[in-house]
C-alpha cells in the first residue's frame, strides 16, 4: 500500500514538473513574440495564447493533486479497514481453535470413559468365569485324588448337569475310573449327556 502512495507522489511530482516546464516554455516563447510586435500595434492573439497556456495548466495540476490526494485517502481508509478485518479474523481464528481444542478434549475424555466402561464390563464378566473355572479345577483335583468308588458314590447323588461338569473337568483316565464305579443305568445317561453337548 505504501508503494502505491510513493508511486502516486512520484506521478504528482512529475506532473507538477511537466506543468512548470510548459509554463516556463510558454513564458520564454512570449518574450520574442511581444518584442517582434511594433509598439503601436495591439494584438489579442499573444494574450489569448498566454491565458490558454496559463489557465488550464494551472487548474489541471491542482485537480490532479486533489484527485491523487483523495485516492490516497481512499487507499488509506481501505488499508485500515483491511487491517481491522485481519485483526478481527485473527481473534476469531483464536476463538475457533480454542473451541476445537475443547471439543477434542471432551471427545477424548468421552472415548476414554467408554473404553474404561467396556474394560470394566469385560473384567467383571471375566472374573466370575475365571472364579468358576478355578473352583471347578480345584473340585476336579479333589475328585481325582479320591478313590474311584467314593467319587462315583458322590457323582451318583448329583444332578446330571453338575456331574457332567465335574466329569468334563477331570482327566480322561480319572473320569473313566469313576464312571466304571457308577451304576450302569446312571453311567449310560451321563455318557449320552456327555456326548450330546454341554
């Protein structure tokens, strides 16, 4: 913007120099013309030439100067308006960035809470299964350490579901020894249930 102002100032200075040169050449041209005229003769032509050379030449630079000054003022006003708009945009940009960072932080917290909730649910659901598996493993070890007759007597008194759970958790050799001691009808039913599913 300042380069435009300097350019305008240079144009004004060149215009003014040109006008001064035209005036000086006009004044120099009048001297010989007036000296060539006889003292008694009156001519209106040189006077009109002087007036036409001086009149418009003096008003044009003032008009140009006023126009350039007005243009300069307009440019300065626009430059100030642009600077104010840039400042306002910079403030808005900062506010938007702050809002975005807050939104991202809230979203990050929400995601972390969701992850925590999922991990807590999975750990809570795994704990009973792990505890149940651990208890069943201990029970299987106890049945394996018992004599087969005593284990079979206990299995015969249990419901089919619980008896099957214990038999499934036992080693194959121990389960076979216990089933050999169970009554035949009950052993057949347990074997069929063992084959049909969980």
